[in-house]
């Protein structure tokens, strides 16, 4: 099979779906790999590296799509790019199908099959394929680094002849993969870290990393599936906001990480909370691409409101493109080798990973999140 890697063309995207090392591994497994010219440059992988790994370089995207048996991408292609694919070709990318019906409809019209990396079930045997975790891990680290860079003070306690500098206080909202990495990074830099999460089971993890857990008692409106929050009520959010308001007013840096799959991100930091913060403090809103946890954050902008710097970077993993591409490539390699051999896809339709991640099959929307809503 011809496995093809187009250059990512989305704004603010610097990652690439395969690195030369993974290209070499796939070729050793019997696949033919084609890479669009300059696809890896923004991730610090040049064309010669792919050529040495055995890939064939293709000058333009349309030619690549038309030749591909399998397209491997980070972001989903545009409907126009999907229109270049041959019928029966296969797309593997992050699709976020529930909120991108136009991409799913394009796949249906073209008669292709499409797997979504973000829909891979988060089960133990799929850990090597878990793109959401690998990218969130890097994002949590980077959120602390850019927050620290924007802050006009240092993180650690510092005792000098001229006086003692108190450590910075960091409040992190959400103790998922990104939040836990943010806790670890902020602690390594010497700050005091306080953490809010509505899942009581995260308390032990937070404290093991040296964070102080701000306990919010859940209610019946909190829906958790597989360890991840799937929904909360407006009333619960108001209760959570009231509890953490004092902690935010005393914080030097606030990092918010809360996302609900398929829905707008919950508002955790209100305008009044921002007004209560000290001049010079910083907010990094990691959920800005899904509407934001802070009401004043703006996508891909850094704004100052009431003396508070609010950073709305929509693609934090892309700010670490080398490492992010390396991890994504390993994830997609494990996923592809689970689904297929060099001779073709296995199409084990009842197998849990296949069933959970297959969005469109031979031009038919099959995933429960889209099957009833997408039309050709």
C-alpha cells in the first residue's frame, strides 16, 4: 500500500504526521511511503531525511492525494483535498467528527473510508495510539513555560542579600493529562501549585506531584465516562466558580485545561474573577480553540484586560513541533499497524479500536456520533 503524508496547511500548524524514523519503520514493514515536498520543514525534518529513510518525495499535494491508498495527516483535509482522493482510499487524521460535519460529508461523497485519531477508545491496549494524551502532555508543559515567560516575576523562592522573593502561586484548573504535566512543570520551576478538578479520584495524583487539591464536591449533573468529564450543569459550574474565586484572586498564573468532547468548553474564569486578579498576573487558556474557559480569552491572541495578560494559544503542541511530531508519528504508526498489514486493511468491524475510531466506511457514515446527522 502507498501511505502518503501531505504537508499540513492549517494556520498555526507546524507538526507533521510522520517523521523519518517512523517512515523507515513502515517501509521495513512493507509499506511504500510518499511524502509531500517540505512537509516536515516546520518540524525540523528536511526532505533529505525522508529520502534517506526511503520515502519518495512528491512535488505537490494534489498528485499525492490522487496516488494515495492511505492518507496520514494531523488535521483533517479540506473537502477540496478529500475530493482528490480515489474511491476506496483511506484517511487517518484528527477529525473531531462530531463538530466537523462538512469533513465527514466530503468523505461520504467521495466514497472513501476515514478513521479519526481523536476517537480511538482510551483503553489500556490503545495507549500507544493515544494522540490526545501524547499531545496534551506536551501542551501542559508548554502552557507553564509561556505563562512563566509572560509573568513579570520568577517562580521559585529566592533569598538574596537585598531581600527574599516569595514563590509564585500557580492555579491549574483540570487535572487531566495536560493539567498533571502542568503541575509537574510548575513545581519543578519552584512555584506553589493549587489545583481544581471535579473528579475526586484525581486528588491523589495532584498531591503526589506536590500540588494542593482544591476540592469541589460533585453532584448528579457531573457525567464521567472512562475517567473523563462528559458533561456538567450550569449550576455546578457556578458552584465551582464560587469556590475557586478566592484562589484565582491570589494567583500569579492561572492555567485552564477543561474540555468537554463535542461541546463548547465550560466557562471557569469570569470577567469578575479577572478583575479580582493582581496586576501583572497571567492566564493561559488551553481551551480557547473550543470557546475558552476564560470569558475574556481570544483565539490565537495575547490580550491584556484589567492589567491581566490572557494568552489564547489554540495549538500549544505545535509550539513544540519536533517532539509533538515524534509522538504523533509513533501514535499513528501503532494505529496503522493495528489496522493493516502491507497487503491491506483487516476491517475487523467489531474489534473495539476499529469500531470506535471508524467514522466513514466506503462512503457510509458509520460512527454513532455522525451516522444520524450526516448526509451525502
